[in-house]
C-alpha cells in the first residue's frame, strides 16, 4: 500500500477545476437532452404491442435529464464559486 496522503484514485490525474465541472455538467445535460429527443421519436407501439421497456428507458432518461438540468443550474454560485445546494429548487428536490 502506498505511503501517501493522496488517494490512489487521484494519483496521476490532471486537476479538475471549477470550469471543468461547469463545462462537464453542461455537456452531460446536452447529451441527455439529445438522447431524450431520439427516444421520444421512437415507436412505442400501443395496446398489446406497447414497448414497456422503452417506456422505462424514457422515464429513466427523463429523471437523469432533470437531475442534470438541476446540476447545471446549481453548479455555479455567486462570485464564480461552486454553489451546490444554494438555490431554493435544490432544497425542494433532495437526492
């Protein structure tokens, strides 16, 4: 076991700063939004031919999209500081 104060998972990784967090949160939201658009265009069927797995996938994407939207909206706080949990919306939707 290494004798170091740096966790093994962080060794050799580049710095991950505020700007990168904001950028990645925004990219994640756009990615999920694109996936949501594609899934909504698929044929879900109806009645006995309804694709219930596609319904579940769509619901999970919507949940992830909502969470990513919340993350993107709340990641930057006043004076450019990370603002996790600083909005009224984040208090209304605990994780």
